[in-house]
């Protein structure tokens, strides 16, 4: 089955392409490389032993999207392509609404024209805002987005829900990711943050590698056991395999049209200070850090209720936090060796 993976050269996209090949699918990548590098394709091809077709271009280009859908006989789509920097989204809202929502609309319109109706949408736990109860289930109320980025995910879900409610024959699953971390164990692909990393794990590994002077823990006065924020860190290969499980599920559905959301996490919350401690244990490398001020927009804690992903997708995360940190560190050391 030929699957179009938009943003397939990105962090989660590239690992999902590997998981798709391992599951017997034939992925095709569309990526504009605005947040990735061509070296990722080399890594994917080395891991899979195949040359994965890749089109360089933008999902907002309807003619390009249409030609790929037809030329590659696409039967399903996984849509990763989007900007995802929370802070940048607040500074450049139009760029984010145009790109993240525009690309989704173009994709849906061109899929409809060609008669392709299976779609996996990349959503985020950020739609829950600061939840009242934990762990969060898919019924946890969606709250007003705390960022433009988060709003593009919420509006994206609403667009998909409305399209299916109109009885168009789309079958769609929106996967609400928690915090993707780690790298493929081969260290041939992994996270490639641009500039100073916003996210915790790449900042940790760059600090351990001596690229950053020290980690700042953004706040230790939260109402958590050790005062630092808690998140649900999921290995990117587990996340990739969840996409394969969701695609398989779409193929089994008897409904003419279908839409649903599924949390994709481990169900376990870890604090920033626990990450610091665990990383030093697995890497045997001291991690210089200091406690700094809270980061605006951060919520104290969030982690997933994973019952629905297990029951509906028949999937559950199998890799531990230790696996994630070991693979992230191995990837960072490989990057350092490359540069
Ligand atoms: C995790 C924790 C920080 C860096 C974001 C997006 C979310 C999703 C995943 C796209 C927080 C703390 C971080 C540092 C720190 N992105 N931290 N020092 O904010 O949970 O989620 O990335 O889908 O939408 O919001 O992830 O890795 O930035 O932060 O103390 O140098 O680590 O305060 O508590 P976050 P993160």
C-alpha cells in the first residue's frame, strides 16, 4: 500500500517512514526541507535498504500534491508537514495559520479529487492546555490553545471533524502526541533541532556534548513532587509504530466515513529533574544545570491515559525512558562525530 508521508524528512516523519517500510508499506515522502536536511534521506535509505521516493516541495502547492497522489498511486496519507515552534508561532501567527491550515486544506481537497480518503493527522497534547485531571483521556476537554501553534492543531481537528460530519467518505484518525524524544537505535536518523533547542532532550544532549554550557531547568516551584514540570516522554520509534497501527486500523474500518482522536503517549509522567538524573545515570556524563525562572506558557504537568490507544489501535509504547535517553545520547554523539 503506497502511503504519502508529508513532512517525511522531519523528526517524527523520518522515523515513521522507517516503521512503514518495516510493516510492509511503500512510503513516499513530500517535504520542503524547511525544518530538515537531505542527509535524513540517506539515513532512511541506509536503515531500510531501499531508496524511498522523495519529492521536494510544499504541501500548499495543490498541483504538486495532486500529481504525487496520482503518479504514486497513493492509497493513504500521513500528514506531518507543519511548523511546530511554539514561541515562533506567537511571533508569526499568519505564517503558522497559512502553512499549517493551508496545507491541510490543500491536502484534503486534492485527496477528495483523486478519491483517496484515508488520513492520519499529526495533532498534539497541547490541545488539552492545562488539564484539571490527570492522566488526560481523549474526553478531557480541549481548552483554548495557549499558542498559535496549538490553535492550528485544534482548528485542524475541527476541520477534519466537520469534513467527516458532512458525510464525505474520509476515514481519519488524529493522533495527539505527547513529547516525542530519542532517535532510531542505529543513530542514522534522529532529531535535528535548528539553532538553540527549545525542547528539553536535545538541550540536555547538546549540554552533555559540550555544545551548550549548561541546562536551565525552567522552574522548580511547581506543585509537583520535586517542583519541576512533568511530561510524558515517548520514544519516537514507539510514536512511529503508533502511526502504522493507526493506518492499519483505518484499513479495517467498515464505516463509510470516520473521524476520531487518540492520545499517543506512554502513560508515564517524568519531571525535568528526573530526566536530568536519569540522563546522567545512562550517559555517565555530568550534566551542568541550574534552576531558572519558569518558562511562560509551560503547564505544571501532563501525561496520557493510554487505554484508548491500546484498545482501539491495539498499540502500546514498548520502549522505556532509559531507551529514549540512551538513543538520544547515541545520536548526539554520532552528530558530534559528523561535524
Ligand atoms: C519539556 C519540559 C520545560 C527546555 C513542546 C510543545 C508541544 C510539542 C512538544 C510539538 C518543560 C522544560 C525545556 C529547557 C527546561 N511540540 N525545559 N529547560 O513544552 O512540553 O512541549 O514540545 O508538537 O506542542 O509545546 O516540551 O521539551 O519544550 O519542555 O526546563 O531548556 O522541559 O519547561 O517543562 P513541551 P519541551
